[in-house]
C-alpha cells in the first residue's frame, strides 16, 4: 500500500507540474486566480483539485506511518 501511495504522490505532482507548464506555454502565465472562480472548467480548477488530492494523500500517508 505504501508503494501505491508513493506512486500516487509522484503521479499527482507530475500532473500538477505538467498542467502549470501547459498553462504557461498556452496562456503566458502559470496560475491566474480569477480563473478559479470562473464558471467554466479551467486548468486552474484542475490544478486546485489535484493539489487538494495531493495534500490529502500526503497527510494520509504520514498518518499511517
């Protein structure tokens, strides 16, 4: 189970990095807070969701250790 959590942490970190770089290449900025409250689905909302999932996964793995 530890390997699965470690892989999840690495995967989530890579996805967040990839999305930030993709946003920078396409839009010219890494993160625009206004897009989080926007009505449509944006990179920023996905990044926030992945960050929350990453934090919860890290906290859960620390609690289990």
